[in-house]
C-alpha cells in the first residue's frame, strides 16, 4: 500500500466515511525547524502503518472505540518556510472545517511547530479554549532555529491565542523560558510533582483548564525507555499509565475539541515501539471521548 493511502486502523468503509465519522485523522508530515535528530516528517506514515495491528476494543472501557467512525484525511503537505507552513496549516484547517462541535480532529505530526496554527483555528471556531500540553520541553522560547515559528517556540505562539496553557511532564527549559514565562501560563506539572501526588496534580489541571480543551502530545513526554524514537529524548519522563490516567480524568471532566501527536521520529530496523505507542495513544483518546 502506498504510504499516503494508508488510513488509521484500516477500517471498513462504513466506519471511515469522512462525511459521517466523528473522528478525523489529519497527517502533517512537516519538520522544517528540527534542531537535533531528524525524522519527524516520517512520523505520520509510521503511526498509520502500525495502527492496523491495534485491536479496536478498548481493554479498559470494554467497548469498540471505532463505533462512531474514524476517517483519515489527506496530509497537509510541507511548505518551503516555517512562516508559509504556519499559514498553510491555519488556512487548510479552517477551509476544511476540521473543527466542528460534532467532530474531533486529531493531527499527526511532524514537529511541534504544527500546533500553534491548529490552536488558532480551534479558537476561531470555539472562542475561549485551553491547551493541555504533554511534553518534555517547555517550548516557550520567543524564537529559536526557524525563528518565531520554531518547534521550540510552539507554546510561546500558543500563548498569543490563549493564556489557558497547562504544561505536563516538563523537565527541560531554558533560562529565558524560566525568566519570562512562568507568570504567563496557567499551570506546570513536572514529572517529580506527578510522582509525588498525581491526583492532586490532576485537580490543579482541571481548575486551570477551561471547559473546552485542545490536547497536544509531544511524544517525548514519555521516558525514552518507552518512546526512544523522537528528536530530543529527555530522561526522567512519564510512563504509559501516568499519561493515560491523566488523559482519562481530563476527558471525563472536560470537552476535548481536538488533539495532536507530534515529534515521533521512527528509528527503523524493526523498532516500532514509539509509533505503536503513539497509535495506541490516539486510540485511548478516542475511547475516552466517545
């Protein structure tokens, strides 16, 4: 099968109809500002390729999470510059009306630079929204490699759309980010804080988030033991059970309007654990928001 013709879970036609499916998978194979290890442009195809090995029955909730339909849309192709890519994503997401009250779009990156224009389009549709960021890095530099649209500036740009930013799993940030940004974000939860009392941390998150929430998952929020295929693997990350526990509680209490999974950089040579984890994460998000 051609890489670009792959679909999430390879569902039968009646469950992947773009007109009726509640969930919309949108690949964005872009890595224009990567500053260390490359390969994130291959992430969407790799996630789609392994997804057909997943069960459709959620072992926790004991139900088929494909029942309301999951459609895979054509990828948003890379542009020549970060500025052009930002504009292309914003215009495409708005023109295609990916955000609708009855639909939940899930974008597959690609680097984290894809997130700000998606969040902008979501806010244009819904008004006040909040963003829940799972990540190893704060991504709050005003500019970095690639300028103001760098993947390392993704959340700084998000703050230009909404002040309601909750960061989870952060364990690496610059002096600039520490000096300029803590007062501008709603809440930050480090891995150490989560290990101390995860349920108390979740209550803090819930209080800081608005009713409508967009979730962005940088796969490096996981410890490299679980997700080694990423551009900047940071030690001391979260495990699967911590992430899905937080995700489940958020989805129970809030309306999740969309999400992305970014920074998957396939390792090759048969090592597919990172992309499989990413695919399972998408499945959990769908199962929790049915």
